């Protein structure tokens, strides 16, 4: 299941960005030192929660590849807080797509996108503390900065 998700994500994001993207499963770690973005989802019809969190440089790379920005421009835009509208909107779209690809059996709705754990809805904060199912990936994307992406759920997706 875990390997299938990595293959689905690699294939889909390679097609989407027009670049070679590789999702490689890794053991869970304490956490990335990179700035993180957290996305809380609800999976229907069960109304089950799901959380995806990822390094901002990785999400910025996906966003930049989608909108045609070179890696140097992506890096400069990511230093600005809050993120500018172009990067924020593109990252939002990347996470919408990721949620749908991760769980291809159910409808997935993105509820919250934030850099602050405190702004996560309660089901998302619970998953961050104790998820039944956790999938961690090191992600590479040709010509852009890669990073870590983690999926947390209470059930297999």
C-alpha cells in the first residue's frame, strides 16, 4: 500500500510538473528542520481526518514548477512571510491535488492550510500527536529543491 502511494504520487506529480519527481518512502523521523506547511483534510463519505505536512521548500518547488518559476525565483519568494498570493495559491492547489492522489478511493476536501499547528482543527492536531497510519516520503524534483512530505490518517488510504 505504502509503495503504491509513492508510485502514484511520483507518477502524478511528474506528469503535472513535466519534471522527474520521485517519492521515496522513509522511516518516520523526529521532524524536518525546514519550515512546514500543514494541510488538514476531511475524507468522505466517512468524514475521516487526514493531515499532510511538508517542507515549505518542497511545496514551493512544486508550486514554482506549476506556474513556470525558476528555482532561484521560488527560493526568493519563499523567504517572504506571509507567502505572496501566487505562491500561496499554487501551494494550495498542489495540496488539493496531493490529497486527491493520496486517497483515490474517497472524496477529499482540504479544510485548513497553515504554518501554525495551533490553527489546525482538533482532528488534525490529534493526528499530529498520534496517527494510526503514517507515511513519510523524501521527495526529489528535477531542477528544484526537494524535501519531506508526511501523510497522517487513522485508516489506510
